[in-house]
C-alpha cells in the first residue's frame, strides 16, 4: 500500500482486480471489523474479488448475503504492535466477495 494510504477513507486502486483484506481488530480511530466489512461491500464491483479474513464473530455471518463464506480454521492471531500470539486460537472465516459481473 502507498505511504499515507488509509484503506477505510481512501478509494481502493481502480486497477486492483483482487484485494486481500486482513483488517485490524480495532483501528486508530476506534473503527472495527464492521467498518472494514462495510468498506469491502462498497468497493465490490464487477471485475474485482475481495477476500476478507476475520474472526468468526456471529454478526460477521451477515456478510453471507453478499459473500461466499469459507472456514479458515483456528488462528492464533499476532499483534503487529506486540509480536506475540493472542493466546487461544480463534475460529476464523474467509469472506469472498465477487463482483456482480
């Protein structure tokens, strides 16, 4: 990503045919997974596929209305700020949003 790029505020590059999204659990402005899920839905278009990985929170299943959902297994998440695992592995899901075309 370019220096200074804000994935929630800035439009995603037009020439990207695929986007891999491993969003932070909580961003610097307090935004969480719901904000990233909403952005992925807005950025979906006919010629783009978006893959979002997220903990298997019950509310994230709402994305199944617009995404293919896959089990990603149990993941021991690692914080970039403190390089250590989060402890007990958490069930995760992959949400694959394909364009309408």
